[in-house]
């Protein structure tokens, strides 16, 4: 099986996430890093977006899932992202996704969760 990898690096968005009092009241920034191994079933035609998985659709699903409602744990959000991508995009065979909070601690660049799943 041939695959093609789609990569997102530091997709930045604001989300309602966390269990601390201040996290329950306001959004906070998240960074998403993700790799999607996509099954290649057709030859790429340069003038036909339908011959590839449109990464705008992947991005839209990520943003929607991260911003739709408050989530308490990064682990929960990461699992929901994987489930959503596998549900909505049949051609995605493997996912590696990292969800991180860049402002969680002052002494490190970010803290996060990374999952890797295959089907």
C-alpha cells in the first residue's frame, strides 16, 4: 500500500480546556502537531484537488473538534481528535498527533500529550 504523509506543525488555536479554576473561565492557546499517513489510491493530477486528501478539510476537523466545547484533559482531546479523523477520513491509515499547552508552565516551552494510532 502506498501512503502520503500530511503534516501540520504548530497549528495554533484557542480552546476551552483544563480543570483549574482559571481554565474553566477562559480559553487558552493550544498547539497541534500532527502527521497523517494517507492511503494513495489514485495518481495525483495537478489540476484536480479530488485526487488527494484536501488538507484544508483535515485542518477544519481539527479546529472544530478542539473548539466545539470545554474539555477537561489533554488526553481526552487527543483521543477525540483521533476518533474524529478516523471517522471522517477513511483514507487516513495512521495518525500521530500532539496537543500541547504553550502557556501551562513558565519554565518550559509547552506541555502536551502525543498519541499514535493505526487502523
